[in-house]
C-alpha cells in the first residue's frame, strides 16, 4: 500500500533533498509525494527536476497559511513532513512579521487540518536554535526553550503548537531539531554557500564579530536520513535532536572554506559588525535518536565540504540567478 506524503517547503534546500531521496533509487519505494511550496525567494522548482517526471510526484504552488487549500490537500494524504518556514536569522531581525505568519500561523493551519483530516503522522522539522545559546555541554530534548531571535522564537512557538495537537487531540506529531545544515542546492544566503559563492566570484567573506561563534555542522544527506528514521520509526509526541558531530567556530570553518577554494585569509576575509543577539554556541545531544533509531552521521565534514564546493563551482547556472533575485 502506497503512503501518500505531503511535503511542505519541498522546493527549498532540505525539503527538495528529502523529496529527491524519497523518490530516488534508494528510497522506500512505497510512497507518493506531493510538494506544497509558496516559491518565495528561497524556493526553486529546479531543485525538483530530478523527480518531476515521476508518477509518484506532484507539485502544488501555494501558501501553508491558505486554510482552504491545506484542507483540500490534507484530505488526500496520509502523512505530512513539514519543512516550510522562513529561516534566515538576519532577515528576521530586519522584520519578524513574516516569520511569525509563516512559521506559527502556517504550522497551526497545517496541524489543525491534519487533525481534522485524520492524518496518520505529522513530522515537524525544527532547529537547534530554539534552545538558545549554551556555553558548554549539549541540549537534550527535555531542556526548556530559550530562543533569542525572531526566527528562533517563531520556530519554538511552532514546535509548541504542533506538540499541543498531540497532547490535546492525540495526533501523531513528531518533532526534529537539527543543527546547521550544509550541502548542494543550498540557497546562497547562509554561511557556507554564501562564502563559497563569494570566493568563486572574487568577493570577500563577511565574518561576523571575532568569528568565535560555534556551530555543529550536519550534512543534508545525514539530516534527511534522520528525518526518514523519525517518519518511519519514531514515536508519537516525541522530539528528536539531530546533530552532525562536528563543532567548529565560524573562523575555523572559514579557514576550511578558504582552503577548499584555494584562497588566502589575508586577502579574502573582512570582519563585520556582529549580528544583533548573536548566539555564541549551539550544541544538541543526539543520544536519543542514536539509541532509539540507530542514527549516526555518515558524511565527514572534509568530504562533505569538498563535494559542496565542487558542486557550486560546477553549477553557476543554478546559483547566479538566485544571487540576482535576492540581491545578495
């Protein structure tokens, strides 16, 4: 029996990778996928070209806040994997209203429709940023949420909205909170793709503050594999942290990117004023998903970064129009 999955935000970086994986040669083979995507500046239908001709694939352009559309789609699907979100912290600092609308109201629209339609499973994709900054150690799933940016606070609110439908209505909601993702098809506003494309264009790298902010890096291949474990084997009402196992200060990561692109720090890096409210360090404890579902990251950072740089070097036709469209 085919499981019908509605994937929101499936034209974006992680969502499209998930869809290509599900419908690829190593996918489960017993699913059909409908992508619902508004196609904002970060959505790109070219990300789905590899699966567009498949009978098991469908695409709907639309807004997750459109209750009538969401209700109609939900009636024809068994499960939801919800990626759709405004996700760039800098943009949320400049104006948080769209983040609250999409991330909070949009999630409520989806989860309420899923409940009313009797959906079997609702996987809500979140972020480690909801925990806030941690000086040492790692956040477990039981830690209280202490978000510090308009983006992360809107994601924390969406987590709570989704989980409330499990506790109140018994809907099978499963939440994932991942560390920083990287890989190909990543919109060039985030650190790794922005720095790589800047170097390929001969531009400088704008490094925030002193470059000491620490992040854990997770290859998108590992992330979507973990999401699939949660979809197929996770437990209702549970939160699962997903880590990459490689913590680096931004200045350390910058040095690796420079090396991969054959550039020098002295001529390529410029320090810029730090981001407002910039969290110093994120770190999630992913023991739970390891012990319960057998997840372990497989892509070493050196390999993943080299492959990512190679992809951007060879795929200017993909990313150059995006730079123009987003005025980056």
